[in-house]
C-alpha cells in the first residue's frame, strides 16, 4: 500500500475502526493486538501504558536517570507503545536516543488501531504513525522533539551482535519466554550485556528463572520486583558502574 493510502486521521475511539484484519493479528476486545505467530498479546491485557510505566520506565529508574545522550534500547518494537510512553515521560533536556530491534514490523494501520486505545499517547501518536508510514528498509529513523529513534529491522539474534552502540537502559519486551524463546536465550542476554554501558540497566516483565539466570551469567546484578497487573514479579538489573 503506498504511504499516501495510510490513514492520517486520529482514531478517536478504537471501536470506530473498521474490522481491520491483518493476517498476522487477532484483536482481543477489539483493541489489543495478539500475534498469531507467537499466540501472545503485544502488551498487558490489564493496561499497556500503565504496564510500560511500571515495568520499563520505573524498572529502569526512568525518567530520573535521563540526561542528554541517554540511550534506551529495546527488544521488540511492536506497536511503538513503549517509545510513546518514553516520549510522554521525558520533560528534561535532550536529546535522548531510542533504538529498538524488531523482526516483524507492524503496518501503520495496525499500530494506529492498537495505540488508539491510549488517548494519552495523542501528543506523539500522529508523528510516530506518519513517519512510520513513510519508512521502509532495514533501518528506520524517527525524529521527535528531544528524542531520536532508530528501529533496526531483522532478527535480533543477528542485528544485535552487529550493533555498534551501547545502551544505558534496556527494555526487554519479547513475547513471553515460553512462546518467543529466541528473544530470551543466554546468547542474546549476553549480547544485551555486551551492548550495555557501565552502570546501565535492564527491566523486563518476566521473572522466569532461566531468563534471570542468563542475565546474571551475562554480568547483571538481577533483582526481583513486584510485577504489573496479575504478574506477581518482574525483573530488573544493572551492570557495575
Ligand atoms: C511483546 S511484543 C513488543 C511490544 C512493544 N514493545 C510495544 O510497545 O508494543 C514483542 C515483539 O518482539 C518481536 N520479536 C519477536 N521475535 C523477535 C526476534 N527474533 N527479533 C526481533 N524481534 C522479535 C515481535 O515481532 C514483537 O513485535
């Protein structure tokens, strides 16, 4: 579909969307995208934006740690909700950098429908969708006030080892480790640590033992924290400064 055909209108109400049937997605409660490939929702059924704030922002001590040049990296760009939550949390001086690794980029229509469930994201949603609709290829560059984002398209098992930068904070947001084990393997967690600045951190919604052990073996001091929604625990950690 040419970029000009992508929807430009702000979807005011998720229920206003036509029955958009993207081949790889089901929609739970008409609003939450569920991957057919992985049989898992893109974000918590208990509230995606609140989950992002609890798990990924607070779990990494953000926004308090933001400073000019601060670099967030993410495994799994999905709908872009974590990027929008980061933008909403960022009041201080920029620029921040946000790099996300994504193997199966969603079409802008699907992102728009998912993000429409979060009216709070309105200040940055159109900017994200309009830029996303014009981007293609393996490296997608997005620009926002105070933040630049790079989305690296491809299997993170190949793109992360080749990445030439280090993050100050990681959002580990693959589908559940049981359904998307390749995004939580010891090798990939080692690559996450290798691409983390001294004193850098990670946060993830999962408290799966094998993921926590892989992150600890990669060099992180791993801590169990209260989880979001029905999840009793989540995990955070940091490298020595
Ligand atoms: C839970 S969703 C991420 C949700 C996202 N952070 C958001 O804000 O909407 C997991 C993402 O990981 C991606 N993914 C799964 N396996 C991958 C792989 N091997 N390499 C890169 N991305 C992968 C999926 O396509 C999906 O977009």
